């Protein structure tokens, strides 16, 4: 399996970040990648707390989550992307999402600042220690 580790500089502009990530994913797919891993905070890198709060998505509904599912299907990639800040019924959590080639299949929540591993075949993913 050919893997692409995507590097990019994210900004406060979610739309611009998603356009750039999409361009890089297209390039990776054209070069034969089957799995692509986006950098942490690929969709948004805010400077202030207000900016970070404004970029929070609802679970299952938001531009970064939709982008990952669309790109996985469009480029026929397994795709890992995070961190996406998600507002759950409880406290706000950060999430990394792994997609199969056609659907957003697994999410791993974390509240503390730790690395997470998302496995699209896992039944119950858990934060890595």
C-alpha cells in the first residue's frame, strides 16, 4: 500500500485550508497513494479562543467532516484527518477521523492533549496513551 503523509500550513481560513488539502490529496492520489494522512489541525489553525470556538463542528455535521468523506470517495483513498473540534452533548472534544474510501467510518475522541490513533477497521477505538 502506498501512503502519503501530507504536509501543509493551516491558517484561520477553513475554506482555504480545505481547498489546499483537497489539492494535495488529489496530487497524492494521482501519484498512486491508497492511504493519505493529513496533518493535525489541517482544517483550521486559530489564534484566539473565540476563533477556535467559532470553528467547532457538531458531531457528524460540519465542513471538515464532510470534506473528509467527500475526498475519500472522490479520490478512492483511505484518509485520516484531525484534529477537528467537535461539540458533543457533553464537553467539547477534539476528534481525528478515519474514512474508508466511501464513508466516514471511525472517529476517536479525546479531551486531553494526547495523540490518537484511528483505525477504520476497529470496533471501539480508544485514545493512545
